[in-house]
């Protein structure tokens, strides 16, 4: 998929809106997939994207966080963390499957199916330029920002 056009998709998102990839033409798009709203790692990651959001916007980038949580859960998480970007709800895992981020993971010694923390960078023409899989949160948003600024 790297260096190929990303197929269009639409997700229900916060703010009573839908996020449609085709509507973002001409902008850089940062899609970050995370396991669950209001959990420690996901909260830290969201805060890092929030704190750098003005710089992402200055670089012409739109940021969208995606998980399987409901829009209602996303609204609460977004409000509590003052996130300036939308969160998309992928309850049926269609977009997760498009990007191949659903994995078997160990959670407290049990195998569970969940989202592998991953980020994808799509250029202004809709082509996937970078992907980060199995993301470790510290410093990740800054690394993505550097990639946005290098496009």
C-alpha cells in the first residue's frame, strides 16, 4: 500500500460530522489508529497530537484519530482532553481492515483481538507516504510532524 493511492472511505466522527478521505484532497492527512479512548497510552498519544496540532495545521495537515469506540465515547474523550481534531468511529473495523491494524495482542496474559497502535501519512494527492506500526507513544507525534514538514 505504501506509495499507492489510499482508497476512499467515510467514518462517522465527532462534532456530528463524517470524515471522508476524498474531502481532504489537497491536504496532508495523518490517520492515527489507537486501541481505546481514555486509556493511559491512548490519552498520552492524543495529548501529544493535541499539543502539536497548530504545527500540523501550519504544515497543511489534517489529523484524525481512529478507534473502534463509539462516537459518543469519542465525544467524551475529545472534550475531556480538549482535542482540536476529530476522532473517527470504526465500529465495524472497515477502515482498520483497510490499513491492516487489527492484530492478536496479549492483554493480561490473554490473547485478544485489537488495534495495533499505528499511524499513516497520506500526501496531498491521496498517496500513502509513511506508515508507523507498533507505535511506542513517547515522541511519536513529533516524529510524525517532522515527516509532515518534510513532504
